[in-house]
């Protein structure tokens, strides 16, 4: 009975990874001069929706329900969490080139009707990205009234995280695996502009995914962040509150080359937070609340995200 229940749960719950915290990275606007830094980042995504379970399931307490294709069932709440602790290095190789690399530790969690069905921990997919500074008006022109900065980058995500997690010999769905099992291409663009202590910027991250060994390919994705900020304080201690928006777009997943039209979609978030600088340290904290969920029927809607980080400036300046 337990084996049958486990098989039903993993086959009938959402089958795709709508969370960029599993299949990619978060690249926010960096309202600061480019320096070599190392840091720790933490991201938490909360997804909440509903699913259907048979009346014979022990995750139910109720004695009634309807039918789906002749099977008695009940619609119950479902919660998914993706938590990522990330060690990240952003190294200045020269005046124009920067290397961004990350190794994450990931926790994926799923509960159905307040009954925990998965809680997995382990190494996630690491990535490395080389970025090139196309424009830095401060570097090129001294100290102009408006400082512009534009970086473009490309890199690769390596399949280090497990994608073979099982419950009672049944392979769990891709959205709660620790990794994707595929080598994927990353591209980035980051533009910022500043006048005095007030500025803003836009960053975009593209993910071009390949299929894993089982023939499952996550949909290609783009995530963007736009924000404005104002820096307050002095060279020793300062902080910058920020406000803006964050958006994610995911294409359809493919199974052995066939598109799954119940996947993919768009989510738009509000974006508020603060960055604090003290000597060589920088702390950042952002809260992102979902304003729009327009996704496939197999996607569990994201309700909110939290991103915090602590970095250390390796350079003297």
C-alpha cells in the first residue's frame, strides 16, 4: 500500500521545475563599483497550490470526496519550498573581465495536506560565468556626472546536484530534485546608471537548458530584475534602500523532444530591499512578493521569495 501511494504521489503531483532556484541562479543589480568579492547567499522560495489525492491515502483525514476518471479523490493544499545556501565568488580578472562562480547547497521540501512527503538536502548544480565590461563611463572618462556600467556574460551550469532521488523506488518529479542532471548554458546582461548617490539598473539572466540522461529538458528561461536605489551614509558605513520588480519567464519542458504544454509561464514579483556597506563588508536583503502567476496547469504557483547575502571585498578599494 505504501509503495502504491508513493508512486501515485510522485506521478500525479506537478512534474516540472518552475523554480529558478532549482534550475538556475539569481543575478540582481549590483549598485557598486566592480571589485573582487566572496560571499554567502541564501534564497528561499515558497510555492503553494492544490492537488488531488485518492480517498485511500493516509494524508487525508476527511471521509468524503469526488471522482476523477472513476477514482474517489479529494482536493487538498500543497506546499513546496526551495532553500539554497550559496557560496559565491565574483573575481575581477582585469579592468574588463570578471569571473562569477557559485557552489550551492539545496533543500527541497514538499507537503500535501500538511503531510510531509519529501525533505531532501544536498549539493546543487554549480555554475561559472565569465563577464565582460563593455562600458564603464567612470573608468573611461574619470568622474562624469552620470556613471554608466554595462556588463555581458556567458557561462555554464554543471550537473553536480542529484536528480535521482526516489521514494519507495519511485523517481520523484524534477521540481523537487536537487539538480537538473543536465549541462546548461547561462547568459547575462547587467546595466546600471548612477548620478551621485541615486541610481538604478536592470539585470537579465538567460538559461538555455539541455536534456538530462532520461530525456527530460527543462524549459528555457529568462529572469530579470529592475530597481532604483539611493545610498545614504559615508565611506565607512552606508546603506541603500531599493525598490523595483523581478520577473521570471519559463518555456515549455520537453520529454524526449515532445513539449509538455502544462508547463512554462510567467511570474511577476514586487522587489524591495536594502544593501548595507561597512568597511569591506556588504549585506543585502530582498523580499519579492508574487503579483502575477500566469503558468501552466502543472506549475505550483510561487507566492514569495527571499534573498539575503553577505559579501567581503577582497580588494583594498
